[in-house]
C-alpha cells in the first residue's frame, strides 16, 4: 500500500509533483529507491524535451572571488521572467558563477572546446603512453581525453557543492524543478593580471 508518508519522502528526494510520485511508487510496487529511479528517468526525458524550447529571459550575474582577484560575468537563460525571478533560479545562477570562478572552465560544452586545444591534448596523451601495446593506446588516450573534458567543460565538471553530481545533472534537476528550459549561455572570467577567458 502506498502511504502519504512514502509519497512525501519521494517528493523531498526528487522535487517531483505529488501525483508523479504516487504513480512512480505504484509502478515500483512501493519501493522508494526504485520509484526515485523511475522519476529520474522520466525527469531526464522531460528535461530533454524542454531543451528545444526558446530561452529569451534569465539573468546576468557577477561573482567576485578570493579577495577581488577573480571575477566572473555569467549569462543564464530561461523561458520566462516569472522563473527568472524565483529564488531557486537565482540560487542556480549564483552556484554556476561560483563554479566558474572556482573551477575556471574553458568552455560550456565539449563541442565548444577549441579544436587546437583538443589536438594538442590528444598529442600529449599519446606521447605519455607511446610505450604501451599499440592495441590499447587509443583506449588509454580516450580515457585521458574524457578526464580532460571533465576538467575544462563546465557541464561535465563535478559540482563543487556536491561532487557526486555534474553541472549537467544539476542543470537537468533545475529544469525538472522549474518546468522550463534553462541554458547556461556564456561566461567571462577576469583574473587579476591575466587576459580574459570565457565561453
């Protein structure tokens, strides 16, 4: 039997609606952990459907870090002014600005990584494993490149406030929670004495 307590517990874990939680629990025959997986799968599907929707609102935020030595300007878009004004959206934007200041990504997505940087990194990775058997070199290099992308691409970075999730996971959760498409549009990092960097 599905109790109100079980529904409430699932809601707190997932931020999903009451009816969605009840249906997921019914589908999982009362198993809360399994219901959470069902909701996450549905949520990710919902988030990817929303990804095609236009984002013409949002916020531009700034963040100054380490005693005024690092600054970030960031634009995050959503669909409506209503969502842009919510505390949840503002918190998300602030978290992303903090992430950028602390982790200094080069770009937002893997596809935006400059081709010359990728080629250079691949060459470095190959030179590090040139003594390995030829049949495994490509696999090792691919593994090193995955690690490289998770360091320089904002969406692939581990969230500094919760390293168990990536920024992409955090973004997906916000899309689910707020019911609108959200896009991290661009950022610029200012470091004292350095030329500016951004995506």
